[in-house]
């Protein structure tokens, strides 16, 4: 269990999470006991910790339900424009504490649970993470849902209810081993099945062109069963909905195929249909062209669009009778945001429904589709872009293939009219890529089918305009926008770092929780000795707590007064965990060559999952653990340096490690990380950043002043110049003795004595095939790390920089990001109006 606050500390905490009235506490206790009574089965009188967790979850959920119903009624009465955020990933993490925080119930629950002789933190630890995402893209979607509810937008998240989320990572003998994430095995108290809204989704079959119109016939049907999860805004009584679809076979599934009487076989075959929502593909920034994945993408899109159109047609709460029959106003009432290209099929699917089913004229349907859809691009890495084989579409979605061909022809005719004779431009801009295997470029489909295309940090959006979609930008510059990512301050400050949130609230009030720009007021306290001391004290308490957690969970003992140097994110060559490894080895070699020299003690922590099929990423994990094995057991080093691999990094672990970090590593090759959001979480939680000028680091440096971050290495233009000249790793290896020593040690088996050739693939890649130019930034990185050490030796100056970073982190709230999406893409205005709570009459 997590290290809990001592009784005295728990009661001392002035909490910005809501003062608990005695009535609230009594009500929570009563409700908790009632739920516990009904949780316990007749033959079991002794409650388990999990029984207590479920009783508390149901108690808290009771406070949501009335608000949830009232919110939906409120939307039907007002009939606002509705926002539909479509994402194949929602990386939600745990729900209990977040719900208590957003409803202002945390103190009442804490007190009630304490009075019952239980520990709230221990109950919170029982909840499984909802790990329905890989990393940044899925976690961003979760932050956006929180902000959309907090800003009073009529918004819905739509995705897939994966039975198995991102795998659990075990480290066995230094290697990553994957374990299925059976997160639903004890049930999920936060979801509500809605079988009454179950919908059919069609696959395969063929297309008939008849005088009455086009018909897609002889299809195989899979049912989409919706499960709704409430998404509460922060203390505004708004509760929005995340609707996740689960695949179910219809009752006659495959039975007609088995006229030979093999009924058992036919029933067993239902699994084929239900596999669609079985498991999340565990790839981050990598496209895997599997048919099951394409099925998932169409499944979520087809079910969601039917739901959107049903809701558009009927405007009364709980009513399914169509009120609207004309689609003219559809884009005024519906905004569809495509979170990357994964839901790109929304574009041909909306066209299919409008043209084939609703009999809307083709040109009119195309205008409606473009005005409705908007596309967020999340990556510039070529291996991440979705390019589906035409042959797969032909089999699985024959009508959609026809529609895509027709849209592409229309698009190319338009381009040819503007650039006559420019065949090369037509080839570059086509949605269909010719070649041995014809492919559909989903990013191109998204760009032509949307009225807005955005990148997720300013530097990324510039690359999108000037390089990835250069031709499209020249054609329609007004379509391209930037929306720098953000994070929700509720989960990533209030919930995970209550100590810091409290001392901030004491100084500037609680307004920052919903308007993070108010943190600017902290600039007045940069030289305030009491505040400097308080900030340093909170950090030290967080470090002690995390050190205790590591000791309890992993039996690792670390020095809590050492610098906590943290890099947590997916393991990927472009994120350059290898550069971090080279620094660890260099630092180690320096200690070994001069053991008596005083140095700043460091605990280097690296955490993250590698895609199961990504060989190099798995090798990188093995290298990190092997380096740790040698360094952590070297008596010459002692407490001066430890290298820890944080196993099974996930949302709930991020909530523990981020508040404890001193140094945040954001060291991707310039031009490769679209934005990053971990960088923002560390900044608001009082860690200083060592990083390249990449993604949102650029804007963080702009907000706080470059001198208040540790910026090093090549800029985008330097990387381009090096590409032009030709990157030669050998030059750096020969010129830099410490680099050469580190590489030779990895190569010779110094870190893998039982298997000297273990890391030959890593060395070979770094020396001859390194797309991400690790050696080119090594020298600048090592020098910059020296500056980090220098400043850390002056705790007062370090903390002043920390305060400045926190004060300047306001821009990186997802509330600001969503406000920009709302005004500049969706055409709606956020609202600060509170919906009356369920115990008060409605207006």
C-alpha cells in the first residue's frame, strides 16, 4: 500500500479540495455503510479491502448520478452545439480520487473513512488503472474530457472499451515481459452499460448500384454495446459522458453458415466478432497494418456516427423520435474532432450515411462533412503515419473504398485545375499512393475532409505546414492551426500534489485551479524566504514519500536527499533514453576515476513501456537495468549514483513520481516530439527541465525564460543541416574520449559480463544507423548536466528557479487548450455557469 500521511499530518493539511461539513461526513459514512452491507454476500461476513473500495466508489458515484442526469437534461433543453471527441485511446488512470476532487468531496470522504478506522489512500490504491491508451495521445484525450466538463461544453468522448488495456510490464532478469491487463476482472464501478442504445456495425459484403441508390449488402454484422462513464467538471455540477463501445456478436452470428448442424461451433465463433474490442494495440508512434486494427477503427466510427445522428435528429431528453430531418444545420449542431488519423473513417462514413442512407446530394454532403470534421495531427514520424492497403479496404469496407476514390478524384481534379501539368504534385497530394501495394494515406484523407487541421505545439504545427503537409498548406493555408497541448491542473496538481497546491492557495487563493494563468501571481514571492522554504519542504516530503513507496514496492533503497533525475515516457529511439544512459555511464566513470571528489548525489530514474514487437526499445530497457545492476552494486559509488528502472510506468505511478522529481528529462532529437505533456506535468510540479528545443519545451522556455530551463543541443535547423551534410557517428566517437569509453564499455560486455555480446545491436545502431543522432548532442548534454549539478548545490537558487517555472506554467493547462479549440475550431463558447445541484430546483 502507499505510504500514508501520519494521522497528525492528515489532520493538519489545510485542503483546497473542499472543507468537510459535519453533515457531509455523516452522510458519507451512512452511505458507505449501506453500500458495504449490500456489497457483502450472505455467506461472507468479513469485508476485504476491495469491498471497502467498492463501497466507497459507489458512495461517491451516488453524488455523480443526479448531476449526470441533470447535465444531460440541461443540454437537451438548451440544444447547444455538441462536441464529439473521437479517440481510439482514453488513458484515464484511476477515477475515485479524481471524482472526489472534482465534486469537492475529498475531505468529507477522508474524514468519514478515518472515523471508520480505514485509510483513504489504501483504498485508493486498490483501484485498477483504466489503461486504455499507450501514452501521450490517450492521456491528452483524458485531460481534454476533464477540461471540456469543467468549461461547461456539451462534449462527449467516444472510444472503445478494451477488455485488456495497455499490458502490465514486469522486469524479469532485466528484460521487459508483458502481462495481460485484466482491468475489468473485479468489475468497474464507474461505468453503466446501456444495452438500449446497442447499434449494428457492418463489415465485408459487396456494393450494389441500383436505380434507387447505392446499397451495401450481404454484410457481416457486429453489435456495438455502449458503456457510459461519467466525466465530472470541477465543482460546477456538470457531468459529461465518455461512451466506450464493446463488440458483441448478434444472436444469429454465423448460425446460418452452419446448416450442417454444428451449432456448438457456430456459438463458439461468436468470439471472432467480439475480438474487436478485446485488446488495445500496444504501439505508440508506430503503424501496424493489421486487419483487426482497421476493424477497431471502423467499429468505433460507425457506432459513434449512428449515435451522433440519432442525437442530432431527436432533441428532447430521452426521446428517440426524429425532430430534425434536414441536414443543412448539422455542422451548426455537431463538431467531430479526430484525435489523430485513427478515427479518419468518420469522413467516408459520414459521406456514406448522408448520400446512401439520408439521400443528401453528393456535393452538399461533402460540404457538411468538411464543416463538421476537424483533424489533430500528433506525429511527424513517417513510420507512425497510417497507410492502409487498398486490398484490405476492398474486402472489409468496399463502399468506403468507392467513396474514398471518388473524393480523391474530386480533390485531384481541383489541384490539377490550379497547377496544370504538375503531375508530381498530384502524386504527392493523392489520398491513394501508387506502388507495388496501393495504399490509402489516412492523413491526406483527414486533411481534405476537415475544415481545420492542427498540430499540438507551435514548432510541430510549423513542421506540419512547412514539411509534412506543405502542398496542402499552399492550397488552403487558412485550414492550418496550432493548438499547443495542455494538462488538467485538477489531476496533475491538486490531486497528485496536495502539499504544493495548498501552499500556492495560501499565497494566491484557489482561482488557479480553473484558471492556471493565475500562477503568475507567484512571481511576487520568488524572493520570499518563507515561500522558498515551503516549496523546498513540500518537494522533500514528496521525495521521502516516493522513496518509501519504492522501498516498499520494489525493495529498492534510495537516498532521499539525492537529486531525483527522472525520465518517464514510452521507450522509443527518438525519445533518446540512450542519451540518458550515456550520461549515467559518464557520471559513473568520473566517480570511479576520482572517488574522493565531492559530487552531487543523483538517483537516475527511467521508466516506460516498450511496444512488444519493438526490438530496439526492449534492448534499451535491458541496457538501463544492466547499467543499474553494475552501478548500484559498486562500493566505490555508494550513495553518489543510483540508476533505477521504474517498472510498469502508468498514470497512477506518474502521479507519485512527478511530484517527487527534481529534474525532468525531455531530450528528444529536435523536430521529433510533437509536443510532449509529461514536460508540462513536471514543470507545474516543481521540477526543472533539461531538454532540447523540441515540442512544447520551446514554449516552456519562452514562458519561463530560457535561462530558467537547462536547454542544450541541436535546434531543428541544426538537425536539418547535419542531415544535409551527413551524420557520421564515428567522428564523435573518435573525438570525445568519455563517449568512446562509454561505448566501449557497452560493447565489451562491461555491463553484461555473463553475455558480453548482449548489446551489439545497440552499439551497431548508434555507430551506423542512428536516425536520432544521439552522439551529436552528447557533448552539449554532458556539459549541461554539469550546470544542473552546479545549481543543485545552491538549494535556494534552485528553488527560486522552481518557483519561477511553476509561476510560468499557466499556459500549459488543458483548459486553455480546449478554450482555443472551442473558439477557433468548434465555434462554441466555454461557459462558467454552474448547473444547479440535484438537491436544488432547476431554473
